[in-house]
C-alpha cells in the first residue's frame, strides 16, 4: 500500500513523514547510499505497515517555472499512490492554496485521510475543525511534532486501506512467488549452520544476489514445489556496520530482517531453550505479525527427546500466547535431520498466515462464539458485537464492530482470537482483532 503525503509547504509533511518512518529508519536514511530515496520509505504506524511518499512542498506556480515542474512531480507521486494523507496547518487555518491542492487530490478519487497538523494543545481540536470546509471528510486533530492523534490516524488509514482493498491473497499465494524467510535467533543457537544446511545441499541456488532492496541480501532456492527467498541477516548486519547507531540496537538484526521477511524461523538451542533473548525475539516476530516457526535445534544433543519437545510446545503456548500453537520442529542443523520438515512447516505456516475467511462464515462463527460465551456487561449494559469482517490477511486482521469498543475487556478479546484460531485452523498465527464502534 502506497501512501502519499500531500499539502502545501510548511504544514509539517516532513515531520509527519519522519514520525511514520521512525527514528530507526531515519538513521538509515541519513547514511548515504543505504537508502535510495529519502522521500520514500517503509512506514509503520502501530500494526500497519505501508510505503510512504513525501511529496515536496508546493506553492502556487506559473507555467514553465520550477514550481510548475514541482506540481507536475507531485501529480506523478499522487498518481502512483493508493491513499493520500492530506496535511493542513490547523493553526494557520485553511488557505486558498490548501483548497487548490485539495481539488487536485479530490479529483483523483482515491481515499484521502485529512490531517489537521499542529493541533497540539488546548485549542487544537477546535482549530482542526476548520479543515472540514475542504470537503475531504473528518479532519484528524494531529501533531506531528508531539505525536498526538496517532491512533486516530491509524484507524483512518486502516479504513482507507480497506476501501482500496489490500493486495489480493490470490496474488500473494501465487506458488511461483517465493516466500521470504529470515532465520533469527540469539548468538550460537545454530543460525549459520542451519542456513548452510538449507542452501548448502540445494543446488538450485540462484544467489547470493542483491534482493528486494539495496540493503537486503537474499538467496533464492526451491524445495520441491515451494520457492523460498532467504533473507540474509548476516549480510544485513555487515551492511549495518555503516552506522554505529544501528549496531547498538540489540534487536536490530531482528527488526531489520522483519522488514524484508514474510516468515521467520526462530532458532532455539534445544539444550537451553527460552532464554530471555529467545523470548524477546519470539515476541518481536509475533508482534510484527509474521508467520513463525520454531527450529528446535541441536536435537542430537537432547537426551530426552519426547519430554523435551512436549515441554517446548507447552512453553511456547504459555510464553507466546498471542500466537498460540506455533509449530516447533526438532532439527539438527549439523546433520541436516529435520530440515526438510522444517521448510515444509514454514510453507504451511505461510499458508495459514494467508488465510481469508468470508464475511458470511465469520459472522456465523461470531454468533456461535458470542452465544457460547457472551460478551460481559460493563456498568450494567451488555456490550454487543454486531458484525465482523476480515480487513486483510498476512497476518489475518479482523475488525469487529461493537457497541462499546473501549469497554470490551482484553480477556474477551483473547477469547475471540483463540476461538477464531481454533475454528479456522490457524495455529501459531498472530491474529489481529481490531474493535470499532458500530451500532
Ligand atoms: P513541510 O514543509 O510540510 O515538510 O513541513 P515541515 O515538516 O518541514 O514543518 C514545517 C515547520 O512546522 C517546522 O518548523 C516544524 O517544526 C513545524 N511543525 C511540524 N509539525 C508540527 C506540529 O505538530 N506542531 C507544531 N507546532 N509545529 C510543527
Ligand atoms: P549462530 O551464531 O546462531 O549462527 O550459530 P552457529 O551456526 O555458528 O552455531 C554455533 C555452534 O553450535 C557451532 O559450534 C555449531 O557447530 C553448533 N551447532 C549448530 N547446530 C548444531 C546441531 O544441530 N547440533 C550440534 N551438536 N551442534 C550444532
């Protein structure tokens, strides 16, 4: 999903851009040669990830001038984007140029999220109301500088993405498209050994090649019908040495790899699993919503295999409840035992992660689930969940419309997620459930 930030100069577009892209990536941006174009970057807003494009600031322009060319350039940026963030300065009020730009944006008929920036402080909300006059929908009272209004922005973007329609799962599931996988884990668990085992015995290797972007290194290979693209975090790490600041982030490797991978193999040392750092990595991957499989490595060193795997599966469900049922595959990276099974399991995990559930099925399930265990009453009134829809897959993300979203306890949300996971066969999938007000 591509989001273009539009608006006249000085309304705070760059500040918003930086906030969406984040400090970590801003560091990358400042390193010459690491990122191609500082005006376009991967953005993250809570659970949403998308590409954000900062169009330059524009003042009114006469034909043939530099400004005019900039208008043309902005036009192209707008044509390429799926959704617009239209930024106005709430303090300055709506200007004629804002109106002119608003026309430009509206003409294209794409979803627009209207951001009334610089709306921090007591009068912010009121100041933002003037932006209604642009006819681009409800303005979000926002402060790019202070970070106010991020949740509202997220909800509005989510809605815009929905209306555009996320990439079709049919396309995503195209068997010829490789599944990008990162091998993650704390030092010494056997990541390099596993990587070598996987690609070493594979002669269909078509890499290493510079992959998706300049700062990722990937290796493509196939196992049977399944095509994989391994994201080389070691390569990423080498490259990241360019910036010392990045190197300092302890989970930096994991975060970087997650940027490029759909699925993660988290390697644990079966002789000492679930150390603190293991859990940090697992939690991060689950929170990022990636398909996740655990390689329970050094299996050859485990004296009591049956007991050990049972304990591991139990521990995973307890420690990573947000993705209960993650597959734990015993492997020996050194000998290669279990590696085939591991890669097949990654394929399965990605398939489940791509699950699409029809609205009809979902609402039949909702009726069943709420009958079996009704939503609680809060301050005397029962919360009603009226309707549910799947907003996207990869990871499966659902929106439930309910009478009082804020009052629904987390425990009930967890109940719904677990029931969804069980009913629609999505073990180990980090399911997302968003609540919206709807009567
Ligand atoms: P752009 O030209 O649209 O990219 O605007 P910039 O991001 O460069 O911001 C223009 C000016 O507005 C800068 O001085 C920012 O510090 C300031 N600014 C940006 N966002 C906010 C905000 O939320 N509140 C306030 N008070 N100032 C902001
Ligand atoms: P990394 O730091 O996670 O990349 O770990 P390495 O791949 O460098 O492995 C760390 C150590 O564990 C090395 O001495 C490996 O030989 C050893 N090792 C890796 N996989 C296995 C395995 O399946 N069984 C045994 N016994 N040792 C392993």
